[in-house]
C-alpha cells in the first residue's frame, strides 16, 4: 500500500467513526487497531466493531500520491557509522573481528525488533564481504569455480563475536507521510570499510581489494 493509500484508508475509517464519537475526523486517532478521540481515549471502538455496526466485512479505500518538491530541497538518505575492533595474527595474517558497533539513523522505526534483526544480518554480511566472500572464475572456461557453499566462504557462528546495533532517534517530516526510510543496505555497506580501517590501524597495511586475506597482509 502506498503512503497516500494508507492515509486514505485511515481517513475512510475515521469517517465511519464520526457517528460513534460525534467528532470531526481530524479529532480522531487510530493506533493499534482502534479509533478514539484524542482528547478522550475512553471514547472509541475497535475497527471490527465499527465495521460490524455498518454491516461491512472490509473497508477499502484507494488513493494516489506523487512525490513533491521535497526531494529537491531536503536530503532523504539514511545515515550511519560503523566501528570495528579486530585482532590480526602476526605470523599467519589471520583477521578476527572482535567487535562491531553500528549507529544508524533510519528515521521512524516501525518495528524495532525486525529493524535490529536486519541490522545484525547486514553486519554479518559485511564481515563476509570484508574477510571471506570471493568469486573465483576459471579464465579458460569463464565458469565460476567455487559456485557452491562448500567452496564459497561465508561467515558462520564461530566467526561472529560481539555485534551492537543502536538506532539514532530521528524525525524526518519530509521523506514520506510515515517518516520512515529503508533499512536494507545501510547496515551492510559500512562494515567492510570499517574492518579494513581497523586492519590498517593494527598492521599498517592498507588493503584496497576485498576480501582481506592472509596473503595480502604477509
């Protein structure tokens, strides 16, 4: 459902509730499946009760919205920073990530548990990008040599230490009516550079091609 459609559905349900509360639609709030007066939350009903009274099984509302000029006036991106602590074996060049800490500004977080899970998953993926994942191509046939999980390295539980994901509170009234932003890539893209910087600080070797493998540090 688009932002405009969700607003339209909310407006339609508020009109159904006018008869119940005898108030204007803009005086009614609608969180958690219930409509009630903002000035008196005790005056209200749940959606299913309102629909039953009007003899409706569902309430449908269609609306359309188009981006305004806000995108030309304001930045709409999500922002974040990742901090990494690594340990590097001096003899073998093996890199272990001891701790990752990420601070992310995603504007309004609708589901904190799901958003944190997305962040942790992205951080794990970033560890794989930095230290393990690499596609090997046969130069003669053009085929991928390690096209299976037996030979394509990816992080497992033993590779993951302490992960810390914290959301920075942010209110963005311009990005969309819900004030939300995407969380898909932000938790991933900063991890590999943070690990590479930590490796540089530990060894003095700047690796510019991923993954950071032992032979690049010896």
